[in-house]
């Protein structure tokens, strides 16, 4: 009878997953007020993390501080900007930065567009192996990549340099602007490929078929149909890579250091931590402001490109199909070219790094030297008390940073999609951090906590705060993508059933978005392991990380065998983290 009554009245049992608890039934308004209070507190923390470093950077740039800290000088002045713009070094650094950025973006663009087209639009053989292989630099911290290329292409005993000289009679110098562009371009390929691959994958083949019916050849179809239709995605990815190249520090610093080739990011670090002489805090801040303004312009262009991309939509709801373009007799040669790129750009530098880590001193790769290989460098590393301390610091910093970032990013993503204009405003505010290069952010955080009466300078907490500030914008956009895919009707069902907002979030939203949050956590953890410029500027004897120790080994003692062993350990830890992210099927969204 009971079941018959339910059927006749149309009443269905309330779902267990949204059934309100007794406390929620009696005190829903109180819980919602608590939630509002938590939102206000988190919003204030996020605004503090974003705005105060920018304010301190601007404050410092207007102080004639030179060797003094900015808050030790009274009054304001534009002398720092006048000195920067009247300096002969500005022209050289600006030109180096321009050539470095344009060259890096151009190289990464050509390679990533070619790979995206081949892997997503053609029947190239070996795709299952080649596509993941081209993404391998994602698992390599920039510092490790730079060290690997120093060992692989140095003119003395680098295997790539030796082969080129013997085969072509040409000598190459990795310690040069072209060398910096080569390594940074290869390092930028995976990020651009991830952004461009969906664009090529969704391109409707009917457009190419229509052009082919009109008698257009492959090159004409590619030039007049494929590239114009994918241009919005290409230009947006290029603008974002410009920002990334502007802030790139490890590669230009390590490869440009021997010949004193500076770009803006390496010059700022050299001004704050000169090998000899005194730091000039005021001019370093002025350079930082200039770099932020350049990045803001590129970010604005990027956002405009992504907002207007709907005008170029090429996938409709009817008749869409994606059939691979057949390469015919070119299948094997094209696969060979891609395999050669993977070999030279990725495999040889990493193998050279591993080889050097097993040798007592720098020596070329050949069978005669196999007898000298040993694990002595790893033994020296593991018995080094400084390394043990640095490893603990690195793991603690990465774990806490990933946890804080995932929490703040989840809240920002929720606020942007469900908290109205204020939430969207805070979400957009966080986008400003995209325009702050990491070396500039490290400098701003350094000045801020030397000024504020908060005793965290010289501890791991100042690095954690800086890392969290850096990764919150990226993490929030990753989680926002997952939230936008959720049907709000799921939450409405819970509210109709009598559940409060708190219960709906806990029982409905959080379980559905948990995979994106965990993937964001892993992504931040992996990137925190190899973050150099911030850790370098904020490091002391008590809070040094593994990547800072690696920098010291290269710059101070030039002990490349032991540095290589340390780099291999860092690479292994980072690779495992990135592999775990990819295993969960996660793609980075910005």
C-alpha cells in the first residue's frame, strides 16, 4: 500500500546525496552566513596576495634607493626610470629581449603547428609514440633543460656540437643568443602544441575537400584554408608564449651567463644578486615595472584574441566528421623527420645529462670512457647534508604550495561562476598575476616581507607565499573549465530538495569537480619542484631548494658531474609528477 500510494501521488523519495542534515534544516541561514564570512575572508586574502606585491614593486621603483631598501629612503622620484631610459645597457637588453622572444615564439610556433597538423590531421605512422615524446619537455624543469643542452652542445665535448663540426665543418656556440632561442623554443613547444591540437582536431575536413574539388593542391589548401581557419588559436597561443618567453629566466640566465648576454629577466636577477658589487634595488624595480607593462600588453592582446575566437568557429552540429589527411609516400619520411627532432631536441640532451652524472669529469660520450662510469656523483650528492636539507625544503614547499593553491583556486573558480559580479571581479583580478614575471614577483615579495613586521623572511613560508601567488591564476582557470561543464540543474535539484548552499557544495559540486582539483594539485606540485627565479631571490641558508642548489653548483663551482646527478634526480621527481597528471587524463587549460 505504501508503494502504491507513492506511485499514485507521483511523490519520489528524496535522494540521499542531497538530503539535508538536521543541523541544516534548523539553521540554514546561519550556515549561509558563515559561508558568506568565509568567502569575504578568502577574497581578502586573495586580493592581498595579488595587489600588495604589485604595490610594493611600484613603491620601490619610485624610490631613489640604489643600495638601500626602498622603505629606507624618504620621498619619491622618477630617477630610476630616468637612469634606466638613459642607460646604454637598456638598448642592448631590449634588443636581446626582443630577438630572444621573437626567435623563441617563431621556433616554437613552426614546430608546434607542424606537429599539431601532423598528429591531429594526418595518418602519420607511430603517432602513439611520437606525440607523447614531443611533449616530454613538459616533465623537464627549465633549469634542467638548460643544463642538459649546455652538456650536449658545448663546443668542447658536447656530442651535438662535435657531430655538427665533423659532418658540416661548422662550430656552434650554445652560450649565445641563438643557443638561448633554440633551447627556449624547444621548451615552449609542448605548451603551444597542447593549445593548438584541439584547434586542428576540430577542423572540419569539408572545407579542405571543397578546396580540393576546385583543383587546389595540398600546399594551397593548407595556406588558404587550414591556416586562416586556425589563425585565431595560433595567434592566441603565440601571444601567451610571448608572455612566457618574456619571463623565462633559467634558460637565458644559464646560457647567457658566460658571455654576459642579458635579457630583462636575467638582468633583474643580476641587479638584485650581482656576483660582485652592490645591488641596485631602485633600478631593478624600474626594470620590473617595464617588464610587467610589456606582459600586460601581451595579456590584453591574448584575451582579446580568445574573446573573438567565436567568429572563426568551423565545427557545426550537423555533418561534422574528421578524416585524416593521407600522406601517401611521404608517411615514412615525415615520421623520420619527427623522430629525428625528438632524438636531437630531447633524447640526446637528456642522455648526455645522465652520462655526465656518471662520469668523474666532463668527457665526450664514447665506448672508451665506459669504464670510468660510476655512481660516485650520486653518492656524493646523497651524503651532502645541504642536499638533504634542500630536498626536505623542496618537498615541504611543493606540498604546501599545491594544497594552498588548489584551495584558493577552487574558491576563485566557484566565485567566478556562482558569486556574481564580485566573484568575477576577483577572478579577473587574479589574471593580473599572469603579467608579473616570476623574477619580478620574487623581487616584489622580497621587498614586501622585508618591510612588513611578519617574521617569515629567510623561511620556507616566504617562498610558499610567492609560489602560491604565482600559481593561483593558472590553477583557478584549470578548475573553472571543469565547473563550466557542470549543469547548474544538478545544484537546483539539491536546493529544491531543501538542502542549503553549503550542503549542495559539499554533496554535489565538490565530488564532481574533485578530479580537476586533484589534477591542479599535481600540476602545481610538479611545477613548484623546478621553480627557480622566485626561490633564488628568496633563498637563504635555511630555505634553499634543490633547484637553487643546482644553480649554485653551476654558477659557483662549475661542478657539472655532481650538478648533473642532482639534475637527474630533480628530473626524475618532476617526470613522475607530470606522468601522474597525464595518467589522470588532465590537460592544462589557461
